[in-house]
C-alpha cells in the first residue's frame, strides 16, 4: 500500500485474515480504511490538489531559464592548380543565454488562484473525511451482520437439537405402537425445516463474511472469526435534535464540501474578472 500512515493507523502493519485468531471490529475498520478503493482514490485526489496548490504558489517566484548551445563545423574546399583559392576551415561556436521573468503585479490574480486552490484542497480533505466515514460505517454494519447471522445459527442449533429429539421420541412411540404416524411425520417435517434453515444460514454467513472481506480488501472466500462478545449499549444518550442539527451543519464533511465548493467558485469568478487587467513583469536576459 502506498499510504504508510492515515492518522494514527499504520497501513503497513495490518494483519492478514489467515493469521488472525479473532478479527476485532477495530482491526476490520483499520483494514477497510487502508485498503478500500474509494478511500485510496480520495487520498490520491487530495495529494493531486496539494500539488496544484504548490504550483499556484510558485507563481509568486521568478522564472529562470537558460540555454546552452555548441556548434562545430569543418569545411575543406580545394581548387585544382589554384592553391590561393583553396582553403580548409575548422569552425567551433558556443553560446549561453540566460533569461529571467518575474511577474511583479497582476491586480490580485495570483492571490485568487492560491485562495481557490486552498479552498479546493480543504474540499478534498472534507471529501476524504466523508468517504472514510462511509467506509467505517459500512464496515461496522458488515461486521455486525456477521455477528447477527452467527447468533441466528447458534439459536438454530438449539432448535435443530430439539426438533431432532422430538422426532426420535415420536418415531420411538410409533414403533412401540403407542404413537400415531401423523405425529412422527410432523416431527420429521419440523426436523427437515430446521436442517434447511441451518443450510440457508450457513450460506448467509459466507455471504456476510465475503462482504466484510471485500470491504477490507481481502478475497471474498476468506474464512475468519469475529468477536461476538461486543458490548452493545441498550440506551443511547443522544442530545436534542436541534443541537445535533447545529453540530451537523458545522461538522458534517458533506456540508463542508458544498460550502467550500461555493467559496472556490467565487474565487474563480474574481480570477476571471481580474484577467481583463494588465500585468506588470520584470524581464532580463543575458547572452
């Protein structure tokens, strides 16, 4: 992975599912953050915007260019019986040229360029935060989906054992002549349904584990264990809806993206307007 560090997450020390005894929720989340393609794409776009900001800031510095040339030529001209008209030349010519160009004043065009680039970079960070939040949320949902199916399987084991025991009792009663065939058939049907439900849940478990593995950048056929002993709060101590809305307006990365996009567009409009004005540059050259 080209991203060695994301915040406090070290992407180069992530465990492999094959070597993990029990995959914890935090480990699954870190692997998803490091390996999810959407998160990787957002990281690349942020770095591109960083480079663009550096390019725009470089407009404040002078541009220096240099040219070096070297020519060599040889000419041998001979006239029969006329040495005075014959000649042999060996010509070498070299030169160097240096030119400097420094934009001194442009009525604020560079300032608006840098301001727009700064807002676009902040927008890229907000977009990256939004994508990371989505990846984390999807990973948590997928992790709990695995736990949910495993708990259903555990409950179904008890149902299967009970159905098997009831069938054995009904079968024994019928063989002994104290039971009726319909009771045996009913218990047999309950046992068959429990077996079918068990097979279906085993398939659902493979699907949910595959979805979680894909989010973590692992093959979908990986088989691993999760920690089903997670503490789930029974009561959520939430703030008032008005307070949550105010916090969302200030902190939600998607809203930040929208506001920063508007601010960057305003700077672009100012930049276009300033392009109608003349510019003042200092140019010098040496040959």
